[in-house]
């Protein structure tokens, strides 16, 4: 609270038999611990784990699906079909293992292949993430807030334009800037989609 940070603990959930029992025990045994302080990720290791995550979300915690296994559409459907609260779900990349591109690819699969409405899945990577991390200036487009924007092509959800930090970073599918540190660097940078 002193640092004005969210104060959440992100739990990397493993394959153990106890699943989310340690977290539910914390909530059951210590009434000073608030559910919104607990934020488990990798909740797709089993259906049993996902069902426990759904119950934890109903108690007030946010829960997170990562896109490492590239099964977001199936798990998103399972979450919703089993009473999961959409406003308590986030989706992340686990970018230390896989490319952040997995996130957009999996969102695309949800919308284009599995026919989830974009407005249903999008908050899981925008508004909900901003809420759990208490980033009040992020997550939605309203006056006075940060205006980080991706403009996507409707037919395929390919990135057309990117505006971030008040700068246009991509225009009509092409980079519209060059990082300052690259001006005197001998680094070679290749981006997907670069022509």
C-alpha cells in the first residue's frame, strides 16, 4: 500500500494433488487475507484444477490462463461452461517460455475459429488484467486514461496500427518508428511481418 502497488501474489500452479487447496486454506483459516490478493496462473493443468480456480474466482480472486499449450479456446469454453466469472479471468503469455505472439494467436483462434465474440475474450487481456494489477489508467479507452491501442483488421485480426505512450508505433502494418538505441547499434532486428 505504501508503494501504491496492487499487493497481489502471483502463484504459479503446479501439477500437485493439492491443486489450489493451500490458497483456499489461507482464505478459510485467516480472515485477514483477501481473495483479491491471490492470483494463480497455469490453471489449465487439469479439469479439476480449473474447477477449483472457478470456485476461487467466485470468492473474489482473479485467475489466469497462460497460452503456452495453445489451448486457450478449449479452456476458455470450459471456464465459461462451468460457471466461471468472465470478469475474474485473465489470459497471459508466460513469455519467458514462449513468444508473446502466442497471446494474439490464441485470441485470434478464440474469435475466428471458435466464434467467441471479441468483446467476450478481449477483457481477459485488457480490462481484467488492469483491474487485478490495479492499473487504473490502463485497460479501457476513456478520456484521461492511457491510450495504448491496437487496431486490428476485422477479417483476420492482424495488427494494422499500434499507438502506445502517445506514439504511433505501427502504421498500416509497418513499423512507424525506430528505437533510438538502434541508431548506433550493430544489432540486426527481424520482426514477424517485416517486409
